[in-house]
């Protein structure tokens, strides 16, 4: 498992270029709302967006987020490094 602060996760999301959520979703075969949820969104309408092994524990800097799977985070970091 991996941990990151919630605020750091949001900073990464906010640093991504426009259209990155859709690009990540397309490249990983996911619904775009699922990717948004990974970064703290709450898009859970029927049939759209699913939670993805993201566990938040309250604390400093927005709390600690434990990620069961880093695939989306790693893809986002890869986009930032391009």
C-alpha cells in the first residue's frame, strides 16, 4: 500500500494539463468519473464513476490517503513528467 496526503493528491490533479482526466481514463479503459473519484471527486451517479481503493484518514494537510492501487496516480505523474 502507498500513502499520500489528500492535499498532495489534489495538487497533482490540479497540476495536470486540461483533458488529462479523460486521457487517463481512455488509456486505462476506465470511466472518466472513476478517475475523478480517485483524486477526491464524488461522481457516483448510477452507472458512472466507481470508488477505487482509496481510503482517507483525517489529519494534517487534508488527511492521509492510502491507495490500494497506484496505477492512476502513476499515469498522472507520467503525464506531468512529459
